[in-house]
């Protein structure tokens, strides 16, 4: 028998089983569709980033610093004929005289020229033209909508009022989500001094944007400009680095979403395995006949293997076509998160990869049931009643191949073997739990079968373990889809609840006033208290830089490529405080904390445990800080564990009292308001009297975070619902593939005298049990995952939204029952004899 005969037999057999094979094929359509859509979108995004690399940065080179950039840098750029534009950006309060509204914003004082590539998109169009040489400002469109401001109205920054020239719609290299907490307001660079905001302790970011001359070879940047920049205290970014960093960030995003889509494909493949298993059980007699006619077990298996591959290919092609259509929705779905506008074009490589992946996945998951028919006895054709049901077991190497397949795909998407192993292990554990529950139910029902129960209950429970039962496949597929969705919902609730718990307590602050100068402290405190606001804390903050670590200078550490201390830690400006006690968000885990410095003894400081680990220092090590020109030698005396999610002032480095009292500093005041009107009233008073002071409304921040989380969750849930829909298709396919067996059972029951309502109740109870078990097990897995997240990541107690989980349970169980009952419509509507003749 040759290959052509195998294909002919596969084709002939499939003619009578088109419906079942189509259901098998449909199981993988959504998974492949989601993968192709995400991969196509990812490729279009990478191409867009590549094409708009300069627009993402707005220049060829950007250098930045927390302190004013010295003239040597400007002189070096001038010598290379670079065209430059400077910027000073900082957080400050914006005041809208039109309605008295105030809001923390990101002020960007820009010189003319920037952006050298791309444009600041405004409404009206070209509203940014000439702003640098005027007394006008540009304000973010969401900020203007919040305060009902229009072009032509004014906004006050510090001591200066600016007329608003236009709304800002988009800035090169910035996504909408990055401007949510502190929306940008652009003012002329020349007006910076007049605002009065350049004061001691003000947290300024200084930048110089540079455009290369036409005759400048970008390769020179790596050969002599980059090495020189590395000797300075400046951070720098060129087009190549920006393109790489943005590309990596969004590759991680698409990789994560691909894993979500991959779960949908795995669910579909489990459906394939279940469907093929049921299909093959019904083909045992056909295989036995083939064996009688001289076919070998391998040849018989090859016939159905060909059907699987063909149906897998067709399903993958349909899925790829669906994914090519879905990708048109994704740019709009991700628009708030992207710094570029992504066009849509067909990615043939993604389509081909999706098709190959679908065929391979379908083949691997179909092999276990297919391999079991290799040793079907020819006697099955004539002595089926006396032959054993024993068939060949699937070799363990097949399951090993499936494991390698899942791990390899995860590794490719995450680009990290350890994380891929964690993902694979988590998936296997979830499968194991669901399969274990299904097996346990089958064993328990068979072992403790309630023989004395009612007729309906006995029949329903028997269906859980009878031949062609759907217990295992339905609990695994529906349960895993439920677990995925429920885990995402629990994670979102967990994060939002943690933030709400921290700020909703009546004794915790929900407003922070910062950048308060020492000579303003008493009068600001008086303003707060006379406005009937409590002063819940007053914190002094001193700025300093790190001079040396364990006897090695910062410049020496920067030059040492083997050093564990990153340039970011060496170049950053540290904001530290001093006090004699710890807050309730801090706990000493190593060393000893003495809140008062004893004159003549070393200065013992305390550091956050994670930060100390990243800096490669431990208790007893020496650190020297440059406190605005004065060098101060300190010794690491203790390590603290800090709950950074607690609403309080947390510091990486903490000094004792008796050291920094005379150092130049600014102050922070913590207070609390009861309602938004009180908050707005106090902000207006403070901004009017002290324009340099910035205010953070933590309730507004919480609402903003909630909004951002909502957008992120929607994107993730959009992909996760592919898993639920795949589970529904697998459920539908499994029910319909076992339809013949169930029809025989139902017809037999009707022939023996069972009424329509008996059949309905039997099926209803069976699918109620299956749907309930699948949903409850999936929710149980999600609760375990949520508990682990609460314990390990959020350091809190899980308080799940029981109403949401109940709705999910009822919806999934109801859907399972609805599809299951639809299977028995023919039996209920028509006489048993007519149904048997047709079947």
C-alpha cells in the first residue's frame, strides 16, 4: 500500500465525517488567529519604530542631567557644528484663572528648534510654531478638557501667566498613557527665570537636544563622542539607543500577549486531543476492518494522521486569515500605549509562522490518541463484543515533545529561559490540577455510585464516567480559560484595592505639598492648619550625590566595566531625610538603627535592602556623599525593608538626626482632605500664595492609576477572551462529537419509557455538574494565583470580589448547560425510530 492509497482512504473516510472534522479544525482557529494578529501587529510596530526612529527622539542626540549642564558640553557641540535646543522640565502646579482650577503638570521650557524631526501635533494645527519666541504656552488636550480651557485662555506657571496658543495632541516619542499623571505644559525657555521656580531643591531635568550636520557620520558617535560622554555625569541617548530601548519594551509587550494567545492555542489543542480521542474510539471497528484487509496498524494510524494534518492546515489557514483581519483592530486598541501611529499591512512571515505553528501543534496533541490505535486487533471486526478495549499506549516521548514545544515557544516570546520555564511549569500545574479534579470526580462517582438514588441522578452521574464521557476535556479546557480570566481580574482588583486601602484610611495622608523652602515652612503650615487641614507629617529633604563607594570614587566605578554599581546609581541625585525613628512602613532587617548621631562617632545611615543589594554594599561598608559641595563620610549601619505601596514619604537612604540640620534643604508637608472641593480650595490658596510649591492629590493619582489599569486590563482581557471563546468552541465540539453515543443512550431511555422531561433533567444535571466543576476549579486556581500575588508581590491579604466571581461562575456554567441541552433537541422532538434510522 503506497502513500496515494493512504490519502485516498483518508479522503473517502472524511466525506462521511466532515462535520466532526470541521469541529476538530475549529478548535485551533482562534488561537492561531490571535497569534497571527499579535505577530503581525508586532512586526508593523517594529517597522514603524525603525522608520520613525529620529521622530521618536526628536533629535539625533539627547543629553540630560539633574543639575545644570556645564558650558564645556555646549562648546563641544558647537565645535562639531551641532544644531542644539535646550529644555528644562520639572513638576509644578498649573493654575487656570478662568475657573480657579489647579493641577500638577509637567512643565517643559523649550528653546526654538525642538523637535528637529517630527512635530508637536496641536489643535489648531501648527499651534506650536513660534512658541519659543513668544509669551504663549501649549497645554495637553486632556488637561484643557478637565478645566474647560480653550485656546486664548490663560494658564499661570509660577509667577507668570501665559496665553494658551493650542492644545497638544501628541509629542514625539511620547504615548498618551505617559502623560496621564502629570500632563505636559510647554512654555518658552526664555521665560523660565521669570517663573521664579528655579529654587533650591527644585527637581529640575536639564536637557540638550542636538541635530547632526549633514556631513556628520553617525558612526563617529560610537568612536569618539560616546567615550567622551561616558566620562561626564550626563545621561545620553541617541537614535540607535532610543530605537533599541523602545523596541525591546514593546517586544516584551507583544511577547506577553503572544503567550496569552498561545494559551488559547493550547486550549484548542487539548480540544483537538479530546476530539480525536472520541473520533478514534468510534473508528475502532473501521480500523479492525482495514486490518482484516491487510493494512498494518501504522498504515491505519497514518490514514487518520493525514486527516488531522489536513484539518490542522485548513484550520490554521482560516485562523491566519482571521488574525490578519483582527490586526486592523489592534492599533486602535493600543493607541494610548504607543509612541508612534502604527499602520496596518499584511505580515506574510507572521501568517506562514502561524500556519506552521498550528499544524505542528495540532499534530503533536493529536498523536497520543492516534498512537493508541496501532494495535487494534483485526478480530474487533467480527468479535467486538468479546475483544478487550486495550489499545497501544502513547510513548512518553510524545508528551516530552509537547513539553519541549511549549517551553520553546515561551522561550522565544519571553527571551528568558527561566521565565519561560516558570510559565511552562505554571501551565502544567494548572493542567495537572484540572485533570486531577476530573479524574478524581470520575473515580469518586464510580467508586461511590449512589445506587439507591433517583433514576435521573443515577443516569446523570453515570454519564460522567461512561465511554465517550466529556469530564476530562471539558473541565480542563473550560477550567483553564476561566482561571486565566479570573486571575487577570483578581490581579487588577488586588492592585487597585491595595492603593485604595493605603489612601482611604482616615489617619493616612492623601495630599502632599512639596518643594517648600525653609523660609516658607512656618507660614505654609499655618495656612494649612487655618484652612482646617491636619498636618500629618513634615519631612525635611536634602539633596546630595554619591562621591565614592567602599573607597572607590564614582568616576573609578564608572570606568570599571566589572563594577556591580550601575551608572544610574552613581549619576543620580539622592534625596534623603533625617529623623530619630522609623515609620510604620519601615522595618530593620539587618544591623542596628540609632536615630541620633553621637558627635565624634561615625555617621551611621540606613538603606533600603533592595537598593543596597543593587549597589553591592552591606552593613559596615563606607559611602561618601557630596552634600552640595561638602563631602560627608558615612557608614552603612542598617538595612530596611520598606513598603513602598504605603502612602507615606519613603526614602532609599535615611540619616540620623544631628547631621544634616544645617544643610540646604526643602520640605514636604503631608495632610488630608475629606472631599474634592476641600482639596481644590486648599490647592488654590497655596498656589496663589506660593507658586513654587507643588501639590500631589493622591486621590486624583489613585483615580488616574485606576484608569490606566483599566486600559491595560482591557487590552489583556481582550486577548484572554480568546481563551474563553476557544474553550466554548472546544465545549461545543466535544458535545457534538459525542452526539451519536448520547443519542443512542437517550433513544434507548425513551424506548424504555423515559419521558422528555427525564431526558432534559438527565442532560441538565450532567452539564450542570461539568460546568460547575470546570468553573469552580478554574476560579480556585485563580484564587491560589491571586493569593500568591498578594503574599509575594503586594504584601497584603487577598480580598476577592466574590460577586464578580459568582457572575463568572454562573455565566460559564449556564453556557455549558445551554450547549449541552442543545445536543438533545432531535431526541426530544422526534420519535426514537426515526432518529435511529437517520443515524
